[in-house]
C-alpha cells in the first residue's frame, strides 16, 4: 500500500461526493455527499501524515478535529433542512431560488 | 492643592453638571452656573491673597506630562501679567452670568456654553505650554460661536460665522508659528518659559516670520486695525452678557499673547515690528474714535470705542517701556471693567425699549435717574476722566509711548478728544434735553441689573481713586520683563 | 493748621458724596444745603488760619509741603525699568493760601445765596452735592503738590462745570452749552496732556517742588522743551480760562444757574487756568517765547472780549465777556512777568465779579429775564442790589479806592515796563471795560422802566441773597487797598523771577492818574450814550456802524468756526465709518470671504464634475458588468453555484498543475 493508493481512494471519494452534491435533488442527499468530500480530505490528511511524517500525529489530529466539525455541521445542516421543510413542505433543491439576483 | 487647575476646571465641572440636568430645571441650572463660576472667582481671590507681589516670576506653578512623545506638558502658572487678567475673567464672568439670568430660551445650552467659555479664557491666561495655550485659545471659539449664533440678534448667524472664521484664520497662522518655534528649539519644546531663552539661537529673519504668524492670530483678537471689522458686527448681534465677555476678556487674549509670547520669545521680531505697531496703535485710537463718532447705534458705538481703547494698549506696548507695559496691562483691566459695564447698561435700555438708536431717546435722566447716573459714570470713565479707572491706565500708556514716540503719542491724544465727543453727544441725546414722552413707561433698573452693574461701577471708582493695589500686582513682573537682557 | 490742609479739599468731597447718597430728593429739605454750608464754613475758617499763618511767616519751612505716596508704578530710566512712586499731597505757598481763601469764601457765599435763589428746585440736594464736589475739586487743584493730581482735579472741575451748566438739562440750551463747554476745554486739555507727557519725559517727575528745582538747574530744561511745555500748558489754560480762541464756551455757559456762573464761571474755575500758569511759572521763566505767547493771548482775549461786551444785551453775557476780558488781563500780566499782578487781579476780580454775577442773579430772580432792554430803573425797586453792584462796577472799572484800581494799576504798570504797545492796547481794553460795565448799570438800574409789567412785579431779593452781596461789596472796596498795603500781597506770593525777565523800565509816576482820568472819561461817554434815558445817539451809532455791530454780535465768527469744526469732524467721522464698513469690511474682509466662496464653488464644481464622476464611473462600470453577468448565470439554484465553484476550482487546479 503506497501513498498513491490512498490518494486514489480519496480522489474517487471526493469526486463521488462532488457528483452527488451536484446531482442529488434531495437536500439530505447533498448533505451526505458533502460528508463524503470531508472524508476524502480526512483520508488525505491521515495518509500524508503516515507516509511523509511517520512520527507525527498532526494529520490524524486535524482529521479527528474535522470529524467533530463535520458532525456539528451535520447537526446544523439537518436543523436547517428541517426548518426549510416545515416552511415549504419540500426538500428538493430546485424549488428554492431565493438567492436569484 | 492645584489651585489653578481648580480655577480653570471648576466651570467645566459646572458645565458637565448642567449637561446632566433636565432642561426644564431652570433654577438648578442657573444656580449651578453661578456657583461654579463664583467658586472659581473665590479661588482666584485666594490666589491673589497668596500672591507674592515682590516676586516677578511665575507663581502657583503646576506641571505634568500630557503627551510625552511630543514633549507637551500640562503646565499652568500665574505672574503679575496674567493674574490680573485671570481675576478680571472670573469677576466679569460672574457678573455676566448674573445678567444672563434674564435669558429665557434654551437656558441649559446657554449656561453650558458660557461655562466652557470661561474655562477656555482662564486657561489661555494660565497656560505655560504653547499646545495647552492653543487648545484653550481654540476652546473659547466654539462656545462663542454658539452663544452669538443662537442667542444673538437679527443677523446672528452671519455675525457668528464671520467671528468664527476670522478668528480661526488668525489662529491657523498662530499654530504654524507654534510649530515653527517647536521645531527650531533645542531641545524641542513647547514650554513657554523655556522658549523665552531660545531666541539667542534664532536669526532675525526667522523671528520676524514667526512673529508675523503669531501677530495674525493676536491682531485679529485684539482687534488691531485693519483686522477689527468683525468686532462691531459681533458686538451688535451678540446678547448682552456675551458682548460683555467678548469686550472685557476675549480681546485681552490678543494683547496678552502679544506681551507674553511675541515680546517674550521673539525680541528681534518684535523690535522689527515696533514701528508698524505704533502706527497701528495710533490708527486704532484715532480712527476707532472717529468711527464711533459716526454711530447711531449705542452698542456699535461702544464696540468702536473698544477698538479705540485697545489702541491704547498697543500704544503702551509699542513704547517698549515699563510704564507703557504697566499702562497696557492696566488698560486691559480697566477697559474690561468699564466697557463691561457700558455693554451691560446698553443692554438694560435695549431690554426695555427694544431699540438702541441714540436719537430715539431724549431726556431720560428725568425718568430713570439711577440708570442715567451709572451710565454717566461709565461714560466718563471710558473717556478717561481722572478719578475713574480709565484715566490712570490711559495716561500710563501715553506716558510709556511718549518716551519713544513723541509725535505718534501726541497725535493719539486727539483720540481722547474724539472719545469725549461721542460719549458726550450720546449722553446729551439720550439723557438730556426735553423728555421724549414715548418713553413715559420706562422703568428704572431692577435688582438683577443693579447686581450685575454696581460691582463694576464700584471697581471703576476704586481703581480710579486708589490704583495702587492693582498696580502693585503687576509692577514687578513688568519691570522684570523690561529689564530681562535681550 | 497747615498740616491738616489736606482736609480742606477732602471734606467737601466726602460731603458731596454724603449728600448725593444719603439725603432725600426733597425740594424743601434744608439739611443738604446746611451740611454743605457748614462744611464750607469750616473750610473757610481753616483757610483763613492758613492764610494768617502764611502771611505772618509762622510756617517753617515755607512753602509748606506734605506728601504721601498715592501709588507706585513701573517707570523707566535709560531703558531700565524701576518702581517709581507717585506722590499725592499738598503744597501751600502764598498763591495757594490766597486761592484757598478766595475759593472757600466765594463758595460759601454762593451756597448761602443759593438757599434763596434755588429755593424750590426739584433737584435742590443734587445742586448742593455738585457745588460741594466742584469746590472739593477746585480746592484740590489749588493745594495739590503734584501736576498729575492737579490735572486730575482740573478735569474734575470741568466735569462739575459740565454738570452744573447742564443743571436744568430738560431745556435743550443748557444741555448743549454744557457739552460745548466740556468739549472746548477738553480741546485745550489735549495740549495740557501733551505738556504733562513732555514734563515726565524731561524731568521724570510730576512733583512741583522737584520740577521747580530741576527747571532752575542749568542744562535740564532746554528752551525748546520749555517752550513746548509752556505752550501746552497755555493751551489748557486757554481752554479752562476761556481765552482766545477757546473763549466761545463761556458765554454759552451762562445757561447754568446764576450762582453757579458766579462761583465757577467768574470767580474760581475760570481762574484755574491763570493759577496753573502761575503754578508752573518756573517753566515759563525758562522760555521767553512761551512768556510772550501768554502775554499776547491774554491781550488779544482782553480786547476781543471787551469789544463783544459792548453790544451784548443779555446781562449775564455782558458779565461773561467781561470775565473773559479780565482773565485776559491776568494772563497778559503773567506773560509780562507780572506774577504778583496777575494773581492780585485774580483775587480782587474774584470778589467783584462774583458780586456782579450774584447781583445779576438777584435782578434776574426779580424780573425773570436776562434781557437788559426789558429792565431799566430798577435802582428804586432794588436798592441793595443796585448799591452793591454799583460798588462792584466801580471796582472793575478801576476807580480809586476800590479793589480793581490797585490790581489793574499793578498790571498796567508791569505791562508798561514790558512792552508799551501792549500797554496801550491793554489800557484801551480797560477803558472799554469801564464803558460796557457802566452801560450795563445804566441800562439795568437807571432811567425809566422799559417793561412796566416786569418793573411792577420787581422786588428786592430776600436777605439770604443780599448779605452775601453786602459782604462781597465790602471786600470789593477794601481788599485791594488792604492787600496792596506795604506790598503785603507781593511779599506773600513772592515769586522771584530770574534776572533776565526783570523789567527795569518803570512806569511814569503820573500813569495811574492818567489812566483814571481816561476811565472817568469813558464812564462819562457811557453815560452820554446810555445813561440819559435817551438812546437816539446809541441807535444812530448802531445804524451807522451796523457791520461792526453785527461782527461783534456774532462774536467775530468764532462760534461759526467752532460749529464748522464740529461739522468737519462729523464729516470725517462719517467718512471714517464709511471707509470702515464699505472698504475694509465689505470690500476686503467680505470680499476675501467671497473669493474663498468662489474658489470653494469652483473646486466643488471640479469635484462634482470630474473627480466624483470618475469615481462614480468606475463604480457604475463594475455595477453594470455585474448586472450583465448576473443575468447570464444565475437562476438561484444552489447546485448551479456549486457547479461553478467546482468547475472554477478544477480549472484553477489544472492551471496550476500545468505550469
């Protein structure tokens, strides 16, 4: 297992996440896709740490930090989704265009 | 006890208290103003009591760092030149406040600005640091602007803005001059006492330039010809008490600056300007009196007589003699007292008749004898009758100037004649002759008016009969100023 | 009690304040006058004691001087400042002792007389306050040992004169006359002011005794400086003593109450000018030019005023012109080195001129007019007034043994020794004096009554007014002979002239007799014209010489000169004010403001049109671009934005990696 394997994995994961975020209609789906992007980044951090600075723990620590942040973000995101759902009775993103200039 | 700080900032404290009072609380506002100004006056009397008359140098000095990076200090002190002016300021302010009790509109703002004005004026006379001096100097400007612009006569806005801009134009040059002396002193300092010894290092050219800078600021304030035209306008439009302060104290700041700063720090510049100064003094005296002669408005007449009287101050200074200096300082005090009472008296008749036109009256001496008596006394004092305050100061100014400038002093004597002419004409037209029945309902002075004017009248007589105590305060300092090797 | 002489001016001063502030304004309250009279009586007693001491030589050292410090002030000497003392004090010499008696005596009599004359005036107490104040200032002028204090008192008598001339200020004429008097004397005072400045510059002192010593020291006082100082003092004296060309105020000053005219404008204040010249005689002694100027001014005044008196019909104006003329005599005497003669005439003149004025007051009080054409034949109605006034007229005409004979004789003798042309002119003035004075007596008291109504109501004045007249009449008779006896007066005032000014020419022994004979002739002429109840001769003369008469009645046009001077100064004042408000204020100051405003407008315009437009242009451009782009790309879909981001990031990544 070399660094390249890990990076390939994380790259695939990232692309899947982006693809999901761009194509899903359901907001919850989008949120989940964003989690995938996060995790791709986490994998990268851990991998780089392991192969480039074998003694260090900074990468893992930051990854752990990110996981926590992601959890918090999901909480806020789901709360927002719930609020949107309550107001508009829908979770499909194409029906929201409030930001249109 | 930092007594000078207390004198200066008690009015500010009073002003802050007034700011916190509701604007309907008229009585408390008036009482606060009177008490703080009164306390300031009492404290200045304490300074007078503790003042060593035989000591020519600064006394009651206070010194603290203010802006250390620029060597700016908070330095106060009084000597024989400034103490009489501080006393005059606190004294006249109390009386002006008493006469202001008749103000009916926007009382809170009025007294607030008045107290701020007082603090600024006292500060100018006490400051021993040029930056502090400048700050106090400008501090008088803003309150004056509002006092004229809000409580003034029909053309008050124009008068206020003209006063403000004109004076500000002068002080800008003064600021330049202050910076010039700061950067050319070694070590760099704003300390006025230290700067008095710096002139040995300065070239005549530099001193002349700096002198002109200061002179612009001072001449506008004095007001010296040809920078005097704001004065009649401001006086005519200003409310009575403000006119009093303007004439009695504000003009003195210019002469004080000329003596303290221009003479003290820039001997070569001063010597260079001495000839123009005597000419300006003569013009001020004769021309001011002539202009006053042409007036039909009593207040404007008194205003022009101020131009004439400040000319005597300049005359005394231009003699460069101890007698002349004594005359100039004494003239500042007596002019403050006499012209103060004249403005108050004109205000009295204006409050009743709503006109100040000299020819509108006639024979009033029958109807209002007390008023006529006080007015006669003030007018005679102003035209320099011996036994009243104006004579001794005027005479010393002439005496001092005559030793150096015989012709100019002799020409200036004509100004005395013209002064007598316009005052006598005013008295004849207003008080003598057949009674004008239009004014049958005129009442004599009330208690408030008497309370504000009689102290000034008493001082007029006291200083005229026994000028010794006033002369003794300033004498040693002025002799020292003349004798300091230059 | 010469040590307490300072109380003599001080006490009346305090009394005047007390009367002014503590007494009721009650027309009939007798307390204010009594207080004033009592004080003045005390002063008179003190003055008499001092006079006695002075004349008996009981005071050592003589002249007596008592000096205190008034104040000290910063003075200069050779560019160095030092503290100098200004003394205030008393200097009693012979002249001062005489003047003290004259002033207090006349003041006392006038105050008593006024009890009757001013009775019932609504400002009765103020009148007495002013009188006391005047007397105090006059006495201060007399005894002061310091020229500055003398000047101060000099101005104060001017003010009291102003207040008293304008005492009935409800009428326009007194109000105007008081102003005119004050201004005219003030004009003269300007010269005196300059003289004081010169004195300080020359001597560094105002103390008279010190000045006299320095002036006598050779080299201190150059003739030029002495001339300048002397002429300056002469200006002041000419103003105060109503000398040519400043005499115009005195006839107008007759608008004041008659007792005031007697006290101030006949006996005392107008003599102050003469007294001042005498007091500073040491300066004139150093300058022959100033001396000569004094003499000629006096002579011109004596002649002009005497001629003007010839045609006046107002009884008080006749007396006023006569006063001016007599003051001219005194000044002329002083100018000719007749120190004693001048002061002697001052003294005797004070008595008989006060008497004449008080008598005229008595007449006016009785007939209620000043115009002599409406009088006539009053001698039967008012015998005491007539008798006393007749005595005074004899005295002023210079008939032996009345007082005027001795003093006038002394003057003429002195002038004869100095310059015989002057002597001739002055004798002529003396003849005119006799003529117009008797004209006045004839017109007023002799002949038929010309106004029956007034004559019918005429009555003798009350005794309170008459006994001052009698006392003055007594003095008018004896004072001359008594004071001239054995050179008593000369010995008393005793001023030693420097050698050069002593005149050696003695008048001929017959001179007094000749002059007296001429005077008698003049009186006879006067009787011929006015005393025979037949005025045809006078009328025809008047018709024949009407141009001369009108010149005299117009006072030689000096009033017109004064008025045009006033108008001229008014014009200058108007011009100055126009210059001030239009040129300096509106043109330069407001013009400067206008230029600033125009500059501000221009720069504002530039700012608006160019600078701000440019800035706004950039802003507008980016706004427009934004709007354009926005309409191209946005539909408000979040995934669309995300795609743009993704594409952009991808592009950047490719860009970066491809480098």
